[in-house]
């Protein structure tokens, strides 16, 4: 049963050997990998010969759990799980129920593999008559600990292709170690010099979900209707074009947009520096959080009780169908903008996270052929694997459903907001947490974002500033023209602080330049946001000329619609 369980993970072994053999054979790497794999295999078999039942079953449960976690991720994403991805997954543990609900075929297969290992290790062994069985039982646990130490000194790297039971358990031990040794430093209070005057306007940050910047009409002539291409009578729109997100996963981008920081100090900012809510309160603004993604007062993106205490009003939309939540956000936001109370408002929209089949009504089925509808009306941000199986024809259907979703969740959202909101005393910054890799060039890919080796499109997002017609427009217009296709998420937090009345000379040394600054941005995103155990962040540059654009030939458009 143990061998059968390991055999079901054979594809990962083949892929690791291919990695070490292409473009040329890495003999030392192959030998080291073979030794590690065989050692882990002996450890797994040895665990089954541990005499003490309590220890044997405990190890069986831990190994099976590690196997299920790692295999479930790898088989859904289609790539190896690194320690960074493991940490991100554990930070998103609140979505595990939804993940199992929507990915149940893959998760069930992973559970079957883990179950074989659980029973194979846990069953009472034969008599340990041979010295080999006694030796294997003796070294079983030390091998796991040795692998954990090895991964520690390699910054969590090096577990690819090893038995998922051992890499998963080692990752868990590493994260446990970090939790124990990492000091819970007290979060700092606002230390910037006080304001000369409290702001008299609303300041809004809208963080959309999974919006590919190049798929909106403000950034590409073949993009879909966004509601932002022309300035409404009561609003001025300043488009900064394509921007680069902090990272290509939701958790990291949202966390850093709430706590700020530069590419050099973002980890320290998230751990100990004040949140945007603290700065807003210091500026005398009421704080409001509109969360369309979660219900039941569930936190997300690493929010906790301490941060929650700084939020005056927290609105979720449990009674609103998922397809209508962004429209409900538009109405709620319009009411807040019209109440003559200076506020800082942060919005997490539903946006266009998969599954996109049912995130738009029939009235907005403007692009066909599209994915079949009717199965995911109550799902916010999970999907089933057969929709993302890498086939070029399925990605064509996906892109058209994605286009339809954008016309509703972005285009109709802003139509409704502009129709109902008074923007004369408001400044709105609109962006997305990350972009989307929609596989315009067929590559057998199976994911849109948050992949271990991300495509640049996973980090390309829209960035727009919206304010009232009576506001000073020359400065924003000039900044948008100068910074078009040149800015990143890192400019948002210092911009919010400037809008709140803090001085840029005080902001710059801590949080870097804002959107009004002419300083060039590196235009890079963080591939290894959760850089741990001495490893460093990995920055990937986005060459604009290489960003995939929306294909023109893969849809038919309903000409009676917009």
C-alpha cells in the first residue's frame, strides 16, 4: 500500500528527473535527488515497522496529511509546491472547504493516495525479525527531521519530486518553527508628524479581483467595456494604464496594500508597521471596509482581530447572490460617498476570479462561445479542474466568459457607481490584486495566477484615479500621462497617505514615492513574496511589449449590446 501510494506520485518524479536532465544532464543533481528519494522511501517503509502503535499511527496521520496537502495543490495547479506556496496556502486555509467543494475530483484522488499511505503505515507490522526492518524503523523519524533541516538551510527549496508525505510534513515543521521563533513584535503606532488639517474628502481604495489590465478598453483597443473609457459629467478619470501588482497572489497583494512598504521593507511593514486604517484614524477619517468576497464575518488576506479593531464599519453581503455583489457594492459605496462624512473606504470586489461561468447575468453574455453556465452561481473564487485543463479550445471559452464577467463586474459596476455617487469631495484609486494569465498562446497551462513560475500577465493590472470635476485636475492629468504604463502597487499606499494629509517628505523615506512622483518604478513583481528561512524575494520584470493582448479572433460579439 505504501509503494502504491508512492507510485501514484510518479509523475512528479518524472518531472523532477526531466528538470535535472534538461537542457543538459546534471549528474550531481540527479545523484543527490536519487539518494534523497530512496532515503525518504526507506523512511516511509520504516515508519510502518515502528512497534509502538501510538507513535506509528501518529506518524501515519502526519505523513498522510502532508501527502494530501501537497498532492492536492500540485495536481490542481499542475506544478511543484515550494515552501512559499505552502505558506500562502496555509494562510488561505479558510478557503479549504470551498476548495474541496469545487476541486473535489482532484482532492479525492489526493485523499485516496494519502489514505493508502495512512493505512499502509498504520497497520500493525510483522515481527521485526530482520535487521533491515529494525534499521528502517529506527531511521524513519530522523530522516524526516534531516530533510526538514536540509530544506531550512535551502530556504525551503529542494523538496520538488520527493515523496509528498515527507515534503509536506517538513514544510509543516518549518512553518511551526517559524511561528515559535518569530517574535510577535508589537505593532507600531503612527509615527509620522501630525497633520496641519484633517482631510475634508472621502478617500477610497477599490481592490478588484483577478482583473487583467490589458482586457479593459482603457488599455487596449480590443478590450471590453470598463465604464472608464470616457469621463462622466460628474467625475474625472485619470488612467495610469498597465501597472504591476505587488505579487501574483491575492494574499500578498492585499496585505501589502493595507500595510504598505517598499520592495526593501514590505515584510517588516506587514509585521510591525501601522495599517492604512491606523493612518486613516490618525487623520480623523471614519474607516469603512466593504468586503464582497467573504461572509459570516470571516477574515481574509491575513486580517486579524487587532486590525479589525481599527475598522469602524465592516460590511459584507451574505444576503446578495454572488453575481450581484459587485453591484451591491456600487450602491453601498455611492451611499457612503453621498453622506458628507469624510471617510477612508477600502473595497474588496468579487471581480473575475474563477469560476467565471456564472459571474455575469444573461444580459451581459456579449461574447461567445463561452463556458457552460448554471453550476457555480454561489461560488466566489474557486473552480473545477476540467475547465482549466490546458486545452486551447477550453481557454477560448474561458476568455469569452471572462470578457462577459468584466463587462458586468467592472463596466456595469462603474456605470452604477457614477450614476449614483457624488464625487465632488472624493478621490478613488482603482486597481486589482493581481492579473491573469489567460493562455492566449496555447501552452497546456492549467492556472490563471498564483503559479510557482508565473507568467508576466499574472501581475499586470489596471490602475486608475477617479475624482470629482471640481478637484484640481492638472496635477493628476500630468501624473497619469507621465506615469502611464510605468507604475506599480507600491505607489498606492504613499498616495493614500498623501491624500490623508501626511507630508510627502515624511512619507518618502518609509514608504517610497507616490503616484505623483516622477521617479521611475522598477516595474517588477515579487515571485517569492513569502521569502522565508533566509531566502530572498525574487523580482520579475514585466516587459510591456511582451504582455499578451486580448485575441481578436476567438469570439463572436452580440452586436445589439454595447
